[in-house]
């Protein structure tokens, strides 16, 4: 697996996101813009996950009546054409073995986000669950049940091992192959949706966010961490523009130049969104990240 990486000088940038106003009196629009810095790490965390496929057992989430194996295949062809087994296996292995440095550096932000779920979320759906790096955070949430969604079936064995190592019982975790643009569960079915390093590689960001809003119950939350496009006119953005086509090939569809924070704000979650900008300078052309919470 080839993972792109350049050694560039430290980048510090701030992007300001402006949220559209909400008309409803019950809306509590939040748009928190901050800038943090993170110590160095060198592995590319990008890209991997759209979400497609066939349902396994779901202990707590009702499968949508409109979902079928034929519609699943249609979604596969439309959003993520099948990839060779060797590629799926290699990518799963790569994500399982090469993300340790990144996970250590981002852990502080993840802890803040997952702490916000304690006492507020029991039924959780994670899009792009991959090899399950977030399970150690779920283990602190009482009565948790997790449905992991990913298009790559080779991720499941790693995800199940991660769940077991984190102390989750087998009945507390289910894995499903599905595209994030068409998640096969009923409306208002989950308390929270989790997505970390996912929206960079889905085929349709807007449709994915619409699906997240659809499956969240009223007052449910979507927590996220994503790498995003660097500031317009910066040298890093120029590098991203040049490397983006190659990045999509070697990193399972990952886009370097997506303005994911803008997409999340433009999705108009009914309770608003907190989008926090952070800079990870030593990650070179992937230094710009956003994280935060959107409120359904």
C-alpha cells in the first residue's frame, strides 16, 4: 500500500466557517471556530471509506423496509464500484498496522468528542468503522451498542478484534457492509452517528450528511473528525491540488481538497453544528483538520 507523504515546513492556518441562520425558535445554532495545534506525526490517516453491501445481524437497529440485496448492489455500482480482493485486504491490513502514530496524536480530540456521548447515547452507528480504532472510546459509555458500517468486508475481522480488546461483548457490536449514502436502517433509529476520516472518501458528501440526519433521532448528535482542504492560495493547497488525483487512487477514494467543514454547516442540522478547526503541521499536505459535533 503506497501512502503519500511530503515533508513540508510547519503550516498554521485558520479557516472561518459561517453558518446560515436558523428560523425555528427551537434551533440552537452553534458555530465554534478555534485553532489548536498537535505534535508531530508522519503517517497519512486519509482515506478509505464509502459504505456498501449486505446486512449482517442487527441486534438493536431496525432494517429499513425499503432495503434489499438488489438495492444494495445498485448502491455498490452507483457509489463504490467493487475492488479486487487483494486491494481490500491490503488496505484493511494497512489501516490496521499504519495508523498508530496518528491515533496517538488525535486521541485528545477524540476523547473530548466521545465524552460528549456519555449518558446521552446508547445506540451508536459509526460510518467507515474500518478496523475499529474508536472502540477504546466506546468502552467508557454505559449500555453501548455499536453498529459499524463499512464497504470493505476485510475490515470486519479487525474491527471485531478491536471490539473484543476494548471489552465490548459480541452482542454489543454488529458490522454491516453498506454505503454511507444509503444506510439501510429506519429513520430516527440511533442516538449518535460517529465518523472519523470518512467524508474525504465518500462519493456524495451531501447525500451522506442527509442520511446521517435521517437516521438520527431528534436531539441525536453526529461527532466527527476529518482532514480538509488547506487555505486557498497557500503552498500546501497547491500541493494538494497536484496530488489529489493520485491520492484518490492509492488511498481508496480519498480527496485532499474537500471543504468538509463547509459541507457540515451547509447540511443545516436542526440544532446547528460546532465546527472546530485544528492544524497538524507535521502532517504536511494533510495538516488541516476539522472536528466537532452536529445536533439533530
